[in-house]
């Protein structure tokens, strides 16, 4: 249940919003003096306050001074000003000083509740974002188990460990689903930055404006809805590694801003004029041909060379089929443990289908297929019937009896005989079907002794 604090100098005017908000499911505390509100802010229960409704006119202190003191003690606390028609200018000034909004008295029920819901939605999103960043910090140095058997992927893995020891920027190339983020995490976990954050972002998943805010952060008031200062992922990754997935989809404008961070080791948050220094190692990944993108003017050449100090090229799963079975068994073990199901393994027919399939979605597709099969399984093994149509489609054909090898003359003999038989030995019609003259057909009939 959200908590609202209301500070107004007139007790009569406190009764209406207090009754309205309590009836709408809010906890409410009221204060008639700014000093009382500040004193309450120093108690342990202050952390439960979600929003402050503050009058423009207070008996004991200037309203803007109270606003500054509130934000000095809790910068993220939203403050909404309650104002009459004669004090709107003061309310507008309060917004410039960091207030979230203002409401004119007497305020209708719908407007007050609408503003409060909007503020709470922003706070909820900000808290979810903060929790996500904390999880990234806690889990950033962990990597999943590397499962491989092929000599080709062994070379990739050895190169990954070798370059991890340096501080160079890395470019990881490969089709979607080949495990580029796993390689990036392995680089971080085996580097001198392992104790610092590993932060990743999919550049293709966000529009330019949101991507800029996510990467660089923003200050309060930078745009509509920016009610608090927000750190960007570049600052979150300070001292650690920032993984830029799908870098090939970044716009030219964003490419220029990223280039500055890489070259100058500083950045400017959206809406700010102050630069901040950072120490970040960049690992980028793409499934595009960046050299072609550079040649055709869609990707900056200087950014390409800044990021592409060392290249790691991941082969698709179809080029390392010997890893399909161990990967499938690895995913099966993880899924059964997570879903608390008991499956002994994968039967021979299902495994044969997996080995023959080309896996256009690579390792990610294989993992999804195994997870689906575990969910649908009713027995103790994964059978061919549990595989999706995509994998079934390339099932190898059943072996058939081999046709005996014969001469071309024998093939011609049998074919002419079959056509004559189908036409009732009608020579003109047979010659037309065979595409030869009647004279040639007569010669063939005599040659092969057909009658």
C-alpha cells in the first residue's frame, strides 16, 4: 500500500485529500508545518514514503527551501505542489527546481489520483531497473559451462582465454544463437576485471532515444518522465566490461557517441553538461558483415577499428556437429533439474534427427528444442515424436534397396519397351512421347527385338 505525506498550512484543506486518498487505498500522513515534515523524514519510517504533496504556502518556511531540503535528504522522493490560482508561478518555479508536478486547488478526484498513479508507475519502473542493475553486478562475473568437443571450437576457446588477459576491445562475430554473449562473459570472467561488473545490452532491441538513455543515463528533467537521475550502463560498467550485442544495428548518431566514450574515456548523461570519466572494456558482437557495412557507409570505419582490435569468429552449430549431442545432453540435464522431472536421456531416433538437422538458430535453437521436449515428455526419454516440425523436416530418409547398376543401353531398352506397352504398341504415339522419329523407333524395336 503506497504512503502519501501531505503538508498544508490549513487543517481544513487537509481533510478532503486525506479522506479521498484513504478511500482509494493509500496510507496518509498529514503535516501542518514544513519543520514537522522534515523531522518525520529523519525517522526510520521515512523510507516508506512514496510521494509528498506540499502546499506552496507554509507558515514556517519557504516552500522552495523545503523542496531543496527534502531532495537533499532523499533525491529520489517525488514532490507534487498544491497551489491556488494565485500561486501558479511559484509552482512552475518549483518544477524547475525539481518538483515532479503541481495541482491547482480545488483539485478533482480523477486528476489527483491520475497524477499519483503516474508517479508510482515511474517509481516502480525505476526500482525494477535498479534491481536489474544489482543483479547484473552480482551475477556479472559468472559464466555458463562451456560445452564443446570439436577442434575448431577448441581453437575459439583457447583464443578467448588468451585475449581475456589483455585489456583490448574485442569484436565477436557469428550467426544469431552461436553463443556470443557466453564468449563475452568468459572473456570478462578470465580478465583482471572479473571482480567488477559485467553489463550487457542488446543494441537492436531499443530505439535510439531509449538506447542513449540506457547507455549514458539521464538527469532529472532531461525529458518527459525523467523524474529522477538515472545512471547509464556505461557508468554501471565502470571498472568492468560492457557487452554491446548487435552493434551492427546502431545508428550513425549513436556510433559517434560511442566512439567518443571509447576514445576519450568519458561520457555525458542525457540532459547534463558535465562529463564523467569511466574505465570500461568494450566487447561488441554482431551477425552482420561489418566490413561490408563500413564499405557501404552504414558503419563508421573509425569505430569499427576501435572495437575490432581482436576478432573472435564463432562457427555455426552445423559446422561442428560433433557438439550437438553433448550440448543436447547438457541442456537436458539443466532442464530436468529446473523443472524437477526425471528423464534418462535421448533415444537413438531423436538423436539421429538432431545430428542431421542444420540448426539455423544454432545453439539457442537446440536449447529451445530440448526445453520443449522436456515439457512435453510423458515417458522417461526424449523421443523423435517430441521434436518440433523444424527438426523433423530434415529427418534422413529410410534406407531403400539399391538399384542394380546397368548399362545405358539397357536403360533405353526398358524405357522404350515400357512406352510401347503403355500405348498398346502404337508406334506413332510412342515415337512422339519418346521424342524420336518413327523411323528411329522402328530401328530400335528391331535392335532390341521388341514385338
